[in-house]
C-alpha cells in the first residue's frame, strides 16, 4: 500500500535523509518537504549533491518539495519547467520534483496548493550569491499567479503546503513561549500577510508548513512540521 507523507525542512542534510527519512519510505510512497529542501547544499556526508540526486532517482519512492528561503535559487530555476499533475514544476530527477510557487496540483485525488518562500533571519551570516539569494521572497508575479490559480478552483482545495505561515499563526506561535519563536519578522510580512489572505478566503482541509523548526499541531487545521514525518491525509505521526 502506498503512502503520502509530509515532513519539514531538510536543509541538504544527507544524514537526516538517510538515517531518519529513508527508513520510513516504501516503494510507491511519496514524501513532500515543506521548504528548505536544500538545493545547492546537499554536498555532504555520503555523496556530492548530484550523486545524492542520482541516489534518490534510483529509489522507488517520489520526493516532492516546495522551496523555502535556504535554496540556491539560480541553480533551482535553471532546471526546465514542465507541467506535472496540473501544475508547473522543476524536475531535478524523474522522481525528485520541485512544486513551484502558487501552483495547484492534483495528486492521488487530492488538490494541493503550494506557496514556497520566506525570509532568512540568519541573512546576516550568509553571503549573497553563495549562501543567500534575494529570490527567497516571492515576487509580485508569483503572488498574482497564486491568486489566479486559487480563483480558478473557487478558493477551495484539500491541502495547503507552505514554507512560512500566515501572520496570525506566526503570532499564535510566538505566544507559545517555550518555542522561542518571534512574532512576525518585518521583512517577512509580505508573504505572511499574503498567507493571511489565503487563510481567510480559501476553504481547505489541512495546512502544513515548515520554517520554524518545531513540530506542533495548531489552530485552524494547521500543523507546523520539522523533524516528524506525518501522513498527509490523517496527520498521523509516523516518525518523530
């Protein structure tokens, strides 16, 4: 029986993939990473980045991901754009697929809206063009593409997958003092307020996001996900 799983930021960590995620997956499974997949950062413990992608290509499962703020965007955007399951994608390998900002996909009978992007609060430690890229935040064209696609489905989807969260949810996270999450970072407000608008307009079953490096079930059918691996539909925690 095939499963559709979801997990949080992998940050190009080969150890996390091989030791924590890989053992969960069976042939025909799908796993979706909620941003900060780590394009440009997969050189590591076992292989070079291209060797890692070659390793994934040999597997029987599929890896789907949205972009976060820690990706090499020029490298990511250099892959050709294709149409896959109703939306635009970059195919890193035949089974390693980047779901592009603002697109809606039909996967295993589920409609899934995705919106990557976010702001790097560690930008001060990064170097532009080497470890940080301005494309981490969505463009106006990408916001408009998202709204246009949502309008076409009458603002109704099964699942929403984003990297960061609506500003109302970020505020809620900040009230959970033990998590140590700051209220809305000013530079990230363009996307978090955009996601507020999506939250108010769109009817959805569940919303998953990464970015904050916590695993918490929240209000409004939303889940922050990082180290856990969950079933997309049931939300059941498979691995923590």
